[in-house]
């Protein structure tokens, strides 16, 4: 089975129980009624990015759904947590792209998202035979990726949140949901 569609989503949940905070984060992301199976980082060739709403129309409650997801939880008051999924797509749509997962403490949406996006772009660049200097800053590497003409698009989906001030579990989730 090669998925033909993909959508990106994110959510946050808070509860006295860690598992329930995860469930609430999935609910916030719109993907709680599915049996989620974590898969590795390949963006299928020819896969179309659709909105969450369009993607959900193709799924049924209880269905086994493959996701590339990131999640992190804390019960420390005011501790910043972030979950991010990065994506890098090749110019040639017959080739596969890459997805990456990144979980962090103390990183903003922007920092966590840039890191996840950079991870996906690095994996794609290596698979395409591009030699990009890993010591460059992300924005400089991003320019080189795009100037190569082989990597056409990079982006990320990131959710961050501060830990609940009263010590409830706070969970953030970001996901790329593969739709058959």
C-alpha cells in the first residue's frame, strides 16, 4: 500500500493523567478516533498534500492509520515543550521525499520547526547526492538546497505549549497522516 494523500496536523492536551493528556492532544489534532501506527520518514512519491478536513473524509473511526508523529509531555509547571514534523520534497515528484520528527524542551515553535525541517532536508539532500555543509546555519543550507534545483519545498508542522501552571500533564503532538 502506497498512500496517495497526506495531511499535517497538531494539537495540545492537558489532564491529571499523562495518557489522558495524550488522548486530548490527539483529539485536538483531530486524529483520536484512529488506531495510529508510527512509521518512518518517507514521503511517498506522487503523494498529494491535502487539508486535514479533506484527509479526514477518507478515514473511518477505528481504522489503522499510518503516521509520522512527534509527541512530548511534561508535568512541570511552565516548562516549554515542542513537537514538530518536518517535510522536504524533491523537485521530481516521482521520487520520494522525507519527513522527520523532533521533540524538544525549551524550544519555541520556530526553533523546533526549523530543526525538524532541516532534518528532513538533510535526509533528502543525502539521498539525492547533494553535499551541503552541515556547519552552515539552517537558512543558509535551505538556500543551497533550493538553489540545487533538486529540493523544491520544505516546511514543518509544530505544536508547542507551556506546562500547566498547576502541574497537570501537558502533551503536544504534531503528525503527518498518510491516507490510502
